């Protein structure tokens, strides 16, 4: 995760959150291998927008402990409830979506392929 990737998708995220009442936010990062510390400031903007739009719960799915720690810190800063799950299916259930087939987000970050 990099600052550039987060900033590139921010406006799309903001417009989706604006049209949602009391949203839950599932952050799935099972394929994350690392992140740029500069992404934290961009992440703070995302979390602030989420909370400003009435968001209450952030559900985090990642095996990278540093990424979970950053997300927990940001959620704490904006007073959003955060929980961690081991799978996207478990996150969907925790969000109250039931047996929905897990699918990629509209905001999936697709970093450029290495050549």
C-alpha cells in the first residue's frame, strides 16, 4: 500500500460513502505484502471521511500485523469500532451481510505489474 494508491482512489471512496447510511467498512488486505509509511496520512483521510459520513464499524482482514496496527490506530483516532477477521467471508458475516459470496471491492487497489 502506498500513499499514491490511496490518494488515487480517495474520491471514489468518498462518493460511495456519501451515499451510504451508517456504513460498515471492510478492509481486506490478504494479498498485502507491505506498505509505505506515507500511506498512513492518506489512510487518516479515508478514516476521517468514513467517520464523518456516519461510519461506525471497520472490519479488517489482513495477515500483516503492522497493517492491522495502523488501521487500529486510525480507527481509534476517529472513534470508530474496529475488529479483525481471518477471512473475507467472516468479515461479511460480522458486518451482518450473512452468506453473501465474497467479491472484490469496487475500490480494489491494483498496483502496476513489475516488469
